[in-house]
């Protein structure tokens, strides 16, 4: 079974080919340098660049895998959630190939892609598992019972974890995306230097809220500026990162404990954060849980995870018709 995956939900144009479940190519064209000028993703620019990039990216994925369009058994494309203008580029491209070549295609939920991306790694979890997906758009905890059965246990009530990293970076005058640069600077900082708040919410709540910690960083920065005090950027980064990571880890561990599930999965762009990974390793070791961290290259947006999630849908014969539309918010997981 040869499957082409296509992803264009935000600022990465990506295509990948899976041959009998093995990843044969994984091409990602990132628009970060374009959006960095504006401090975040500009939807209209994202769409225009997806349009320019989609054909060469798909062609490169096919070439690297050594297959041509006629050899494809199916295609998988991100249907949502994401920027609709951006999603429509990938979706329309795949629909066009499908119409011309008669190749069936499936629409994949971007979050399902992140949830299943752990299966692209060497170490694969058994069901059921509790999964934390922390990205630029979502911070959610799921109970995953099968490739298709996801129960949402908790979600962000305001900013997603990655969004908080991006906004704090902007406050500190650091480039977009904030996560990688904050985690690099945090290495030289003191995690206990500033006591930024942790929003635990109600004791049994598995929801997240990161807007408070972001505001607290803004207040700290303003107070320093008013007092003409130099900003201790590494300390701010390390203390902020600790506040976010601690809540993400603790609530995921709490979900696993309450449900009596011992397999934990972590995915999404924020799962690339070294401190978050380290805290999960420590906590899982202490609690006797098995930890499955998504491989670094598959944490941030990619089409390999879309091809993989799509391959399971093909096994179930869940193909789409041509009137399928992209969706911005209404995730199939909610
Ligand atoms: O999964 P992803 O590529 O796109 C979405 O689906 O949103 O995640 C992107 C997010 C950005 O907010 C970025 O700042 C964050 O992931 N991120 C990180 C790190 N690398 C990327 N956050 C914290 N630490 C990192 N090392
Ligand atoms: Zn994503």
C-alpha cells in the first residue's frame, strides 16, 4: 500500500510517502522565515506560499520515495482544524489529483495526526494510552483506545501552550516561533528565579489555562522596564518554561492515574521541548508508567503523521467524496 500524505494547515507545506507502513520520504517546506517578519503567521501569506510550494513539495516527496502518481494506492490530506485558506490548498490539490488519476483520498484531522505520530517512531505504545498533544493551536489530553477512538479529557481554555511560548517570545523581543528559542535560552537560566503562576484550576480539572502566566511575564517585563532594571532573559525563559511544563506534565500524569492507564504519549510541537521531555521521563519513572515521546522530527507539523493516520482510515475504507470541505475549528475530536 503506497500512500501520499499532504499537510498545509498552518505555515508548513509538507508531503510524505508511506510504503507499506514504512516512511519512504518526508518533505517539509517551512514558511517560518516569511512569517517571522510579522511576529506570527499571516494567514493570507500562508495561503499564497502553500500555493507556490505545494506542487514542488509533493513532487519532491514522490521523487525521494522513488514512486510516481500512478503507483499511489491512496492519498491522505489534512482537512482541519487550521487556517481554512491554507487547508484548502492541500485539500484542493489532492482532490484534483484524485479526479484526474482516480486515486481515493481521505481527510485527516490534524490532531489525530499528532496523536498517532508516535507510531512513526521505533517504540510504539499499546492501547489504551493517555496522550498530551501540545502545539501552537491546542493543549489537550486524550484517552486513546484505538486508532479511531479518542476521548477528550481536558483542553486549553485560552492560549495553547505553544501559543503562550510564541507570545512570551514576542514580549521579550525574541523571534517567532517562540518555543525553540525560549527552550535554548532557558538552558542558561534559573528555573526558580521568578515564581510565575501555575493555573491548576479546580483540583480535578484536566483543563489548561496559559493566559495568566503570559500576563505575569508581561507584568514582570513592564516592572523591570519601569525600574530601569535589565531583563534577565535566560531566567525569564527558564522560569516561564518551568511553569508551563510543570502544569502540562502534572495534569497528564493525573489523567493517567485517575483512569488507571499506565501508557503515556506526548506529541505536538511543544513536545519537542527538552525540559518537558525530561520532566515526563522523571515523573513516569517515579510512577512506574511507560512513556512514549514522539520522535523529535515528528513533533512539529509534518505530513508523515497525516499519511500514517490516513493509512489507518484506508484500512477501514473511510474514503472521502469530492464535496468534503476544510474546517477551521470543529475538530472531530471534540
Ligand atoms: O505542532 P506544531 O508544529 O503546529 C501546530 O499544530 O500548532 O506546533 C508549533 C508550536 C509553536 O507554538 C512553537 O513555538 C512550539 O510548537 N514549539 C515549542 C518548541 N518547538 C516548537 N514549544 C516549546 N519548546 C520547543 N522546543
Ligand atoms: Zn500541528
